C-alpha cells in the first residue's frame, strides 16, 4: 500500500504540470493573435510602420518653353508626393509628338499647342489645357535696331529668325504676322523656341518672335518688344497621359496636379497665364 501511494504523487504532479503548460500555450497563442491584430490596426490607421509604397518615376515629354517652370515643379511635386519622381524631356512639341508616335518610353506629354496634341488622338488619353502664353518680339539688349512693331520685321536690313512652321511658336508667329499684314522671310527656321532666343542672344539675329515667358527666362541677355493684343496669339498648353504608359495612375496624378493652385502658382511665376 505504501508503494502505491508514493507512485500516485508523481503522476498527479505530472498531470498538473501538463495542464499548466497547456494553459500557458493557449495564452501565448491569444497574445500573438492580439499583437498581430494590433499591428494591423496600427498600420491601417497610420500609427504603426507599414511597408512604404514602392518608389515610382514617370517621364513627361514637355515643350521647350516649359523648361524653367517644369524643372521647378519637379521639386515642388516630389515634396508633396512621397516616393514619386517626375523626369522631363524637353524639345519642340512637333518633335515630342513624333517620339510618341514612334513609341518612345514616356508616360505623359505636354505641348505648346492644341493642334499638335490633336494629332495624337490615337496615342493619348483625353488632354486638358493647364496654361496659356503670349508672343513677343525678342531683340538684343537695348534694342539696337529700334524695332517697335511687327511691321519693322519686314525691313530688308534686319536679320530675323523664326521657329519652323511645324513648331507651335513658329506657327503662332506666322499667324501674328498675317494678322498684322506683314511678310517676313526668316534667315533661319529653328527647331524650337529656345533656339530662336539663342540666335538673338548670340548676336546672330536682330529679332525673332517667341513666347513672353522665354524672354523672361533669358533675363538681361535679351529684351522684349510687346505685340498688341489685336495681332497677338494666345498659346494653349495641353497635357495628356500616353495610352501605352505602364504608370497610368501616377501619370494621371501629375496631369491633374498641374491644375491645382500649387502648380498654377509656379506657372504664374514663370509668366504663364491660367487656362
């Protein structure tokens, strides 16, 4: 009888220990569930550290006249859109349109006229105008040839350069000259508006017709002669997302942002008018 009593004690102790361990295991599982639940809730409401969104970079093809404004916009946009970066490729709108038609890897395009954009109906989504611009005559500092009107550009002793007729600013310039009844034979036809300004700035031309914003961007290197509203032309700048882009959401977000007060303030700083 003594041996049976002593044998039962170890068995009872083992049973009690097993129950205690089982209880601890249940508590541990519940604790883990609670921790997982809490972590999920924290991530969803922003109080915990959830995985950051993957960085995304979009490429925007942009008219040369947008260079200054868009370069600053890149910094402004990135500050308000974490992990989002915008890279720009600047050129004449007609050249950019050709790149899109050839399948160049880009996500959006911003041109200096609606006509060029209209030619991309099959390649882009619905465009929207985000800025406007006007023309002016660009001359060297001090206006040494005393140019005062568009009619002066027809003088035989002047060297005048214009952008090519397929370049938006070149087409606008010809429209303005036609309104004024003036015929000009340019010494050269440039690929974009920046090239026209450069010709005048380098002393290779006496005058050209460009956007007011490009004269402002050149600072004291050139001067402006205003064109009256009656002969002037308003340039409209549309932006559109390219259909083949693999980053539709990011590209559309940037295109829509161009219409926000924040973006419009930057455009205004560089001389552009609201759409």
